[in-house]
């Protein structure tokens, strides 16, 4: 019995195959033919643990997390930096893991949604998302929570306030298709005000 | 995404040497380059990582100016105490661009090097794009025209440069410091980006293999009277339909000097000194502001789908000048 992921992958592969003639018919400059760059050793520190990987340079941080390490909590939404589902923390700063290469992050501390809780104890932001029902389908939630976690420090560093408008502006890089925004803002506001 | 080779440069000299190789491109934040590589628009063979090349310093210059290293992240520059104090226009413009995540990644040099682009360039389903494939034509001109240029466009290209940062830098008379194999040179920000003409594939005057090392800001007397006004289709995380960087040096109620740069209207930040001169030596009143706005938009050639931008830009200029005039 295939699990959900392998089923989806084979389904997507079939979709991709049917689209090949369409893509080939567009007259685009083809990528020049050169020998593929081989995998190389890449050492990443994720959630406090070192991982020794063998990755092609083109592998994004997002794909390294999901496909090579098996940390699937970080989500792939648009894969083009527009939706924020892949937000992770690098040395405490939020970035889009889809628009950066894994090999560029050797020597940095990467924190994913799996690294926010202390054992079974959820982080304050995770707990607040639960209590405020700040999601519906949940797909964007890991990115929302990572983004909101970094937002707390950014607002303090900037000497700004935690008004709803300020939170909305600063969370605009995280899209929620279910439209859970009011509860997301409420969850962030509560953690921010409780901490300050 | 196609296969790529990757090398990390430890300093600018090594970066320049590595960039000599066939198909090499610099990568810093990667937010535009990797996006375009995924979209099959850009095809570098090897990436030279310059994020460890020591280009991430911010230094005060003698006389009150500021040098911002090309590798400084946009978020760090916008948050820097001296930038906020002396160049609030720049901080405001940068914070209005992209998302918090992207600003944490994108660098000053990378922001300058993001492609001047329209959706017909980034979507390879459209086969005619002179910027993507020189000589192939332009699907954009007859397409959905809302975001296109109204000034300085050519029959070959109607794309707009989307950088908010560059609009502020143009108003602040910033200078781009470049380093190549033949040595260093300086280019005024206003001359760094190009109009499309017959060669829209070239966004900037940067030569192959040349590296942006820093951006210099001259001393500014306009910190108290500046404003960046960005108008867009949603409140955040969208390119400007029209944006205005307005900066004034005020002597009481009289304008000593004015700078106005427009974004969202052309292939590069749009400035016209003769429009600014209309304001010089006079009180800042609405009639003068409207006259300056009219002059800045002179020669606009809108398309049916973006005709609104001509009036929108003029009203935005008047409003930005008024807010700047009120002062911080």
C-alpha cells in the first residue's frame, strides 16, 4: 500500500509526462548541455543536530529538508518565494527555504517547525495558534508559526508596536488560502503582549 | 531547475576570478536569480556565492555620507541606525518592498541586479519576449498592460523595474561602486539601469564579470523632509503601480532643493531635474507641485490598459511632496 507521499509523487509524475509535448512546443532557449554537477558533501545544522549530506548544488534548502533529511514539516507551496509556506529560521532570521541553495547554509543554525517545541512542550507561538484556532487546513501553518516566531524579535529590534496593522504588514509574506488571518493575528498578538 | 556548479568566494578578488569562467553568475540572496532559474528563464552554468566575500559592511564616510556594502541584506540596511536617521527615505522604500523573508535574504547589490521584468518575461508560455530571447518580439505590449511602463519604453520592451530601493537611491543621488578585472569604477545610480531601446536584454550598464562592491550615499540635508509613497493593488507584498520618492531641503517654508524619483513607470527609476527645478526657491504649494508632476510625466506614452497611471503618478507626486513638506 503506497503511502500518501509516494502516491502523490507518482500522480504528479504522470501529470508532468502529459505536459511534456506542450512544454517542448514552446520555442525557448534550451539550457546548454553540460555535464551535471555531481553531488557534494554538505553539512547542515538543523534543530541543533548536524546532518552530513550528499547534495547536488542545485538542491534548495527546502528540498534538502523534505526530501533528503525527511523533515517534511516545512511545506512546499508555490516553490517560488511567494507564499511563505517554506519559511524557516536561519540564525534566527526567517527566510524562504525554496529560494536558497542548501549548500549556501553550511555553518549556520537552521530551525524548522520541528525544532520549535521543547520535547512535548509546544512553543508559545505553537500553543497560541492552537488556542486561537489560527488555521483550517494547516498547510501554511508551519511557515506561519516560524514567520511569527521571528517577527517577535524583529518588532522589538525595530522599536515598533504590536498593533494588528503592524502584525498584518509584517506577516504579508505568508499566505493562508483558508483565510485564517484574523485568528493568526490574534495568536501572534497574544504571544507578543504576554511576552512584553 | 537545471544542474549548476557552485563555488564560494572568500573575497572580492576571488569572486572576480571565479566569475571569469563560462556561464558564471554571482549569487547572493538568490531571491530573483533562483526564481528565474526555476522558471527556465535564466540559465547560468555555475554560481559564484559572494555572501562570504566580505561585502557586508556599512561604513560612515568622511563628510557625513554612508557606504553600504553590496552584500548587506536589505533588512539589515533598512534597520541600520544611520540609515534610519539620515536616509529614512531609503529605509521606508526598502521596507515597502517584497516580504520580511525576502528582505532578510536579498542584498543591496542583488536588489540592483534583479531583472527589470514583466509577466511576459517570467512566463515562458509566452514565446515572444525581446528581453528573454532578443529579436523574438513582445507579447506584453498587446497583453495585459496594467503594470507596464508609460515612460521611456521602446517598441521592443515595456517592462518596468520593480525595485523600490532603487527609486529611493535615485532620489538620494547614490553612487554604485563597481569592481572589474580592469579596476574600479563608479556609476551614478541614475545611470546604472538602462532604458530598453533595441537591447532590452540588458537591464544595467554592468559589464560581464563586473562586481558591485558597495553603494555610496552622499550626505543628505533632506532627512527631515522625505517620503516614499507606494501605490499598489494590495496593501502589502506587491509591486508598485506607481511609487514616488520625494525629498526636500527646506528653508523655512521655501524649497531650497527638491528630488523626485518615480517607480513603476519605466525600465529604470525616473527622474527629471527640470521638473525638480520648478520647485526650487519657492514655497511648496499645490500649484507648484502639480506643475512639477506634470513636467515629470511629460512625454508619457501610456497603453490602453495603463492610461490611468499618468494621472495616478501626478497625484501621487503631489501627495508625496506634501507629506515630505510637512516633515518628520
